[in-house]
C-alpha cells in the first residue's frame, strides 16, 4: 500500500509535542494561553493583565475597621516571537510520522525549546532570594533546603515546587547526595541516569537544564558600601547607595542592608534574615547610586516586605565579588513565574498553515512550495511572553 502524505496538521501537532517535551523550566511554570486571539491572530506587544492575591491587615478589638480592596495586578507582554526554519522535500512527506519527526523536526524544535527556556531563565534578574556560595556548585541537601526555607518564609504553598540546575550543579548534587538514606527507587534512578529526579527533598522535580543563565556582577565591591539616605515612603522603588566612584551595579545584583530584616507576608513578623534586594535596572555611580528595586513596604502595611524601612548609613553587602560570573540555578513555586502564549495569524495565499494548542502553548506552522527546487520551506513559530509575577516565591542558588 502506498504511503500517505503527511498533512500540515500532523506536522503541527508533532512539532508542538516535541517542543513541550523538550522544555524544562517553562514546563513547570504557570502557563497561560490567551484564546482572545484565536480568530484574528495575535500581534507582538499584546498584553495580559494578571491578578495577584489581595492582602489586608488584621485588626484588634470589637470595632469594625473596614479596609479597601487591595488587589494587585501585574502585566505580561506577549512580545517575543521566535521560529525555526525547516526545508524538506516532497519525498520526505511520504515518510512515517515518527521517522519524519526524528529526522526532520526534532533537531530543530529542540533548539527552539532551548531558546525559549533560556529566555524564561532570565527571570532570575527579578528574584532577590538567594542561597549558595558564589563560585561553588551546590552539592549538599542543605542548599536545597535553604532555598525551600526562603519560599517558606515568603508564604509559598508547599506544592508544587521545582528546582532547575545547570550540568555542574546536577553532577555535584547527585554525587553529594548519593550516600543519603533515600528510597531505593530514587537512588536507582539517580544511579542509572545521573539525574536528581522527582520527589526529592520536597521538590516535585529537580531537573537539569543547559539553559541556566550565568550572572555577571557589577564592578561594585561586595563590601564597604552604605546606604546614602533613609527610605521614608511606603512603596518606595529606589534606594540611594554610597559606593565607589565609577563602579557599576547591574540588573540582577543582589544585596542586603544592615538591620533591614525580611518580614513574613502573613504574620508581618521578622523571618530573622536580612531582606535580599535585587537591582531591577543598571546604574553607574559617581559616589552615590540610585538603584531601582521592587516596592518596599514596612510591617505597618498590608503589603509588607520588610520589618522596617531601610535607614541611612547602614552597611550594604552584595552577593558575589566584583565582576564575578556565577551560575543562577533556580528554585521556584509554579506560580512564581508566568509564561503565556497567543495564537499567531494564519496567513492566506500559502501552501498550508496550521495552529495547535496544548497545555497552554500555542504553536503555528506555515508551509510554502518552492517549485524551482521541489522543496517545502516551512517555519515553526511561537509567540510568547513571560514574567516573574511573584518573585518572592522563587530563589536563586548561586553556583
């Protein structure tokens, strides 16, 4: 019996399956699909508005103290369109689907998945919670548990939580935990495949990804810095720091301020740990630097992040040496990071075009015919956006 030609819908569904199976970080974050573009197609720059939980103060006594709704919102811009080009012959369309996927689709789609993961991994720059020893790959249960501690202190629910580490951290952790008393099946999987696996130390999964980012610190010194002014307003988004002239603070640099302790968002009491600020914009100093950070609220506010606002002339300590480069392994609750896709327009006047949606990911395949070379140039596109919508529910493990 003659082979049936592969259809564009079959190729699209298989491409989406391969993309989803090759995602690591993105597979375990909050994935949203905006079907409002399902008919006309989305345009780059479309935005989604994401609601965050309401928070209020608990009051004492019999007298009612009414508080206004305090729901917070954040936006996610669907602005990243990426694709891979595939050029196959009409003869290859007579192959079995699995053979076609293995030879033609998988090598290209896996690269697209790695690129998407690498972009989502950039959300580390919005996350202040940090553990580990810069320059040393994490190799003990303690560092994974310390990351869990950060999530617990920020009232993240216990499940689902995930850890994604780079190859060096994966090797160090598997070796470092090999002597622990663990379930036989867990040890067996780690021995056979060299991966940490599932249901480890409270994590749904501990995965390895080659898309983990390396952070390059600014030229600022790690110590010897101070606050240049006190913060006096609730919700302030800038800090004045006194650092060396001409030194730089880069996006993603993490630092603490003496006597500025993190507050548990539920109890508004001190966690016992200094609050870890993260620079959300780069700055170059003269003798002082104005650093953009997430809004700062004291324990007197329903949105509290710290026990008391930072004071002046307090010691500032940065994580990581000046100009150091350190891997940013990530621990995160599913709802810490949002990833959203939308349908791209199905163009007219082409040979074939198709879209498919599964588990919050929309993918488009468009095919044209090249009569001169008897080939089928094809592009596989995904339009997406991402954001750390609740960065306090994630933690960086410096490596």
